C-alpha cells in the first residue's frame, strides 16, 4: 500500500470509528432518557436493561454506519482540499479515482460487513429485543390491555400438519379473524387442501368459520373434487389465538433465506399484497447494505467543494443535507413499492441508482 493510501485510510478509519462509537453512545443515552419514566415505573432490572441495549447494537450499527462513512469521507477529503493537498496530488498526475480508490475499497468492505451483520445478527437481535420489551411491558396491565385491543393486519404463520395460515385482520380482544386463507401441504410442500373463509371466531376451545369454501388438490395441483361450501363450520384446527399472536411472521425477524422461503410458501395463497411487501423487504436486504459505498461515492465530490476553514462544521452540515435527501428518496421509493406503484426491485434500488448516477456525474465534472 502506498504511503498516500495509508495516510488517507488512517484518517478515514479514525473518523469512522469515532463517529460510530459516538452515534452508538448517543443513541443509547437518548433512548434511555426518553424512556426513563417507564424504566423507573416498571422498576426494570439493570441486568435486563443491559441485555436490552446490547441486543440493540447490531441494528444501531446498521443504521448509523452509512452516516459515519459519509462524515468520515466529507471530513477527510474536505481537509485535504482545504490544505491544498488535493491540488498537490493532482499536480503529480493522480486522478480523482486514484486518490479516492482507498476509501472506495473501504466502503466496499464496510458494505459487505453491514450485509453480514444485517442478515445474520439483526434478525436474532430484533427477536431478543422484542422478547425483552414484552417481558418489561407485562408489568403494566393497562399497556398490555391496550395492545390486546388492537387489530393485527396481514397475519401469517405456520401451524401443525404443515398448514400455512394467512389472515387479513385478526382482533385479539374478540378472537376474531377476517379474510382467512389456509393452505395444507404434503411433506414435499405440494398443496393438498385450501380453505377460504370470510370470518372465523374462537369460542369454547374451537374455531367456527363462516362462509367457508374448501378445495382439495391432487398431486399435480389440480382441483380433484367440487369445492365444498359451508355457511357455518366447526374447524379441527388446534392453533389458538395465543399461537397466532406468538408465531406471526415478521420480515424483520427473518434473514434473507427465510424471507425467500416464506415468499415461496406464500406464493400459492393468493396473498399478493403480503408477497409484494415481502419482495420489497427481500430486495432491500440486498441493496441497503451498499448504502455505505453509495454514500461515500456521493460524498467525494461534495467534500471537494469544502473550501472554508471550518471543515468539521461544513462536513456535518453537508452530511445532514446529503443524508436527508438520500434517505428521503429511499423512504418514498420503498413506500411506493409497497403500494404496488413500483416493482419491488426498482423500489429497493431506485435511490441507489439515482445517487450513483449523480455521484459519477459530479466526480467526472471535477476538473
């Protein structure tokens, strides 16, 4: 590695680590103080509190890493530009790419690390965090009762006998399901039966379905008999409302392989909205980790515009502006994708593509 590359990399790593630890510390401190009244009210054990915030660290790392990368890029190149070191490098025949290739490689490494953390650690840590949070909230009966009265939208889960449940709405307070689809599969995941019902109510330890239609399928996936319709039907389903609450699937609790497998299993249910949302989440798992690399490329031309002596303040101001615009565009794109207005892959990658085009244009425009 050249002396120049080591010089740039040392500055970038020092600022990146400083920003990363500062953001982690501030995130935890702010969250503690914002929930201090609840912590004191519930008399949360200090050990549980430590476990709660330790389980939060992977998710915080994924969230703050792109901003830390942007700030370290802006500060490092802004300082080099302010001290006329960029001019000296260009005078020696180095191009902008040759000057910045070290930090680009750094961005690739960080993006791969974020990808691994987001896929392997974040789902597990999110599940642990949720369990600890539920355990703490159980001490507040009013809050628990309020949560039980809420309706759950697009609930899906796997039950016994290789059954896949999809429910449009579930009301825990009345144990009522609306818009029910149940798929039964054999050991090879071939569909054998499909039950569709308008409503289901759990009473006296059993589910009663209303306006239900049952379809049976042969090994080739074709309906083998006439569909059976019941105005009211008692269903031999062992799953209870508590099972439905405990086992409902959420994409933030799953890694990429589990989401992909879940989409495949849901593909025969006709749950197009849920499948579309899951596909957006799946593609976002691939594109989101490379935010660090994209935002570094976007920060390089902006950092070379810094000519003030207050390099640090300029870096912070530019990082806030660039981060706000980038994340705002990404949020809009994801929302439009989940509404079905954008294809899932386009929704997950649009902000990256636009930011990449803009960064390449500005880098090539640098004289």
